[in-house]
């Protein structure tokens, strides 16, 4: 025992302890402009940088809260046999699943919820990128099928919000089978003439882009989102050409006709409410007042009534 251990060390420990009591996560740095941002102000602004407008990632919970009217319900997802292929890389697939389940508090990479947006019934299926990169395996396919079924049951619109690295390799071919499966799910929406909108978020890649994510009645995207099938480097090495800087961004895809509209998160809810209202008020839609539940006809895209002004996207 001496002066150092009796007096100095406890005092240092006390000081360090006191400093830990004050939250060290009040501030965060913008990934785009390096500005220090007050975390609470950033969250209030839906994780959009108040300085440069960069859209930071947001949790599924924040996403649902920002879109739904107050009071939505999550749908229960079924338990699926965890490991059909007995897949093991650095650790067995079931152990990896359990790890992400405890880390995120979710069963898998998709959350389905039903509620209202602007008083109109909507089912939202939102990907959770924090869960194994939002990869699409059987649970995600099942979630998309359930979301479409629930929308049909409630005569509701469907909004799918992908954020995904693509197929889940641990489920091999079963993961790839979710591509046609998800297409059948959204095709049912089209047959019932109920609106189906996709909101692409950063990143939307691989098998997700190659299936339901490109089949919305309307395809919206958040600004700067990376959207593509194969990665940029793979394409460059294959075709041996330099790609433009903005290749695979939402804005590039809007210019080339694959995205209908890039919408700021701050305007997103109002825009979606308006678009769902337009799509639900077309002849033949079971949601149109007075039209009743008509049998499904040819799965054509809804057509605007001729006596209604055709809203241009520049105006909305
Ligand atoms: Zn910024």
C-alpha cells in the first residue's frame, strides 16, 4: 500500500467513472459532410443530416413510426426450420441466426406491419439491414407472401421497403426460390388491383433487385441509395470499362427510367399518402368507392380516369 494505490488510483477511477455517467453519444458525425450533429436533432429530422441532407440509415421501428398513422400492428412471422442445408461457415447457420436475433430483437430480416397512412389501410413490409445484411431467405419470402395476403384480406395497399445485400447464401437454392415466390405475392396484388409501391433504400442489391423490388406499380427511392444487381467492381472487371461515378445511384436510375421518383425522407409520408390515394381511386380498383369487389381482370396497370387531370410527377 502506498500513496499511489491508496489515493491516486481511486481518484482516477472516480474521475473516469464520473465521465462515463455523462452520455458520450450525444453527438455524431455526418458520414457525408463530416459536420458534428446533435443526435436528438438528427433523429427528429428522420436521420437526415440537417446540414447536407444526407440520408443516414434508420431502424425498422423508426421507419414504421415515420410512415404509419399512430397505432399500427406488427404481424407475427411463422417459425421456419432454421437450417435445412446444415450450412456452416465460420459458425453454424443456426448460431449465426441466434446471434442476430439477440442483437436486433427481430426473428429475421423482414418486419411486416399493418395500419393506416393518411386514414387509408396500408400493409408495410420493411427489410432490416442490420439483420444479416437484409439478406433474403425463406423467412423474408414468407414475410412478403404474408404481407400481400394481409393486404388482400384488408383491401389495403402494399408498401415494400427493401434494404438488402441480396440472397442469403446460407440457404442456397432455397434462398433463390424466394425470388419467384415474392413475384407471385406481388402479382396477387396486381390481380386484385390493389396498389403496390416499392420504396428502394440504401442498399438494394442482388436477388432482391432482380425480383419484387422492380415490380412496383410505382418505384420510389431515397436519395443517394445504391441500387443494383451485381456490384460495381464485378461489372467493371467483366466489361472492362470505367463506369460513371453516379452509376447504381437512385438518381442515375431515375434518369435512366428504372426509378420513377427519388423522394426525400422528409416528404416521403405525404407523397406516399397522395400516391396511394391516386392509385386507389382508379376504375376497377376494389378500393374505389362504389366499384365493389370486382373479380380480377387482366393484370393491367391502373389507368387514370380521362376526366381527371393526369398528375405529372413534376407537379407532385
Ligand atoms: Zn451532412
